[in-house]
C-alpha cells in the first residue's frame, strides 16, 4: 500500500515538473513536425492499461500518416515509414514526452509494464493470465531495459512478472535512471 501511494505521488509530482521543464518541447517539436510533414502533431493510439481497460496514449507523431496501427516490430521497412524528424524523435525518445499527460491523468506511470497495443492479443492474454494487467503500465519497464522489441512476447511477460514480484521504489528508480541514460545517449529508440 505504501509503495503504491508513494509511486503515484511520485508520478504526479514528477510529471508536473517535467511538463513545465519541457515547455520548449511543447512549442518547438509541433512546429518541426508540421514543417517536416503534413498531418497530426500528436499521435493517439488505443492501448491496454490497468485492469485490461483501454485508454488513449499520446505521442508526438514520428511516422507518415496512414502507417498501419500495428507494433513497430511487425512493420515492414519501418525506417522508410518514419518522417525525417521522426527518426530523431524516436532515437532520443522525445516522441514519448506527451505521455506525461497520460501519467498525470493516471493512465500510466513512469515505470511499469509497457502498455500493449489493442491488437496485441497474445501479449494481452498472457498478461491477464499472469496478473500483469493489475499494475498500471509505464513509459518504461524492466522488459524495456532488458531488450525491448528484441524480446519475445513470453519473455516480455516474464520480465513484467519479475518487475511485479520485486516492485519497490528502488527498482523503479533504477529502471527510471537506466531509461533516462538510454534516452540521453540515443539508445532509447528504434
């Protein structure tokens, strides 16, 4: 109980701080996206969250309009579907900045199992069977710092279970710091 309350308070406070710190991103990135390609600035996608309920995740759009709504690892020649600025935004994980709104709203946490897309049936089913859906999803999680898209779905679920079993403020801080380091070095995106 203490962990969950502390984690939620941490999410609220830190998301407000980051929303304020990232004000330049909220102005500059949309302008660059609009100059680079036509279409939406904010990409909205249906994801599976806490207790297997759907929510809308927000990201800066990095791909060309009309790209199929499937996991990026299942896209053929994903790099050709990225916009020019999208490649940079993804590599530095800047496209994830709008998820601060998801965190503030309570849809997500900074750390937790990455939310499944609405059409990732196997991942959704395995997470439900293993109780992973009882945890608020995160911007980053143990599976993301342990291999991300290179992991098989069963392996992702295994890491999600390990995270839930070992959940603590210290583990969250470690995952958060590894994620920040990956983003700052450009190793955080695909």
